[in-house]
């Protein structure tokens, strides 16, 4: 796990007082534990409101005296019995910072490595999520789409997009807008902002988005079990949310196994994870 996380750190970069360190100079510099400690305890020096989104999120600059880095701060935690959306009324609507932390933990359980670390922390007296700010950003998917910028490696891009689609079906993400897919200069996709995921529905939201699946991801999906999910996600997901996630997992696995049986495994499965 540590070696894999160091690859994630190397992809994002760190902003230190000495200046902007290049990715190749920080491999192994910060472990998952060190990053977790920094996000939870470093002093929040400044914050500013973000213009994108509707969750009152902020970009904060954190410092522990020897290192400085930005983070995405969200403290929203709202529940509505009925919420009107463009797709119709949603019952038991929840918009919560807790799902950012749950999304990161689930990403680690599946060994995807496409969601930046997100931790629970008190900010201004309120509990919230503090998420590592992705560095070395080239653009968002919204910008790429608007500018019609084509990825240099279409096959790599397609494989990442299919992982995003599987993950969003798994968590029943109702707010995967193009602005919360971040693209780095190496054309790696990072998924951010999951405050409107993890619904209790036991059906898939947009099953037509499922096209192909990484073989390793399918294996990790099959390994998910209720006991471990309850233990790892305690405090972030309730029992009904975990049950919904597992029901959707079953549908995703069944879908791809049926597709593979009909079309052949090579037409449905591919190799991408773990990220090199």
C-alpha cells in the first residue's frame, strides 16, 4: 500500500516553503500516514470560497511549519425528505462532507488510486472533510470538453473513463459534473467532490454508462463485504447506505460477467490498474 501511495504522491506534487518541488524529487518523501497527519493537524493559514459548485466549499492553505499545501474544505451536511432535481424528486436527499471521506476510503479498498486523500477534521467549529488539493493540474474535464482538447493517448483515457463510470455507478453518484473530474499534466484523471453520492438505492443510476471494466477492479469489487465496509466506513455511511452499495456492486459484477459471456472477455475486460 505504501509503495502505491507514494506513486500517488509523486503524481500530485507538494508545495514546500523552499518552492515547488518537482514530482521526481519527492517519491517516497511523504507516506500515507504523514499526509493524513498533515491534513488533520496542519494549521489552516487562509481560506477562500470557490466559485464552482453549490456546496459552499473552500480552498484552504495549510502549513505545519515546514511544509505548505492546499486542501479542499467542505463542511456541508444537509438532509431533505424530498429534494427536486432535474431528473425528478429525490427522497431522503443528503449532501454531506462525510461522503468525501467515504469515497476516498472506498477508493483505497478498491486500490483505484484516482481519488485524493480526504480526512475528517474540525474547521471553524464544524466537522468537515479536508481533501488533498490535486497538483500539477492541466485542466478539468469541463475545460477539456469545452475546448475540444483530445487526450494524447486515447486508449489510456478510455480506460480511466470506464473506471470513473464504474465507480460512479457503485456509489450512485448524483453529481458527477465535468468540473469535478480533474486532469493532470500526465493526463491522469482524479475524481473529486462526492458529497452527493452513496445513495441507498439498490438499482443502478445510469447502467448504460457501463461499457468495459478493468479486470483488477472487478476482482476488488467482488472482494467487498459488509463486515469490512461497516468497519472501514463507520461514521461515514449508515447500514442502509452500505446495503445499497453492495446491492449495486452485485448488479455491476453481474452485468460485466453477462457481457463477457456474450461477447468474450477480451471485448469487456482490460488491464489498467494498479496505476503504474
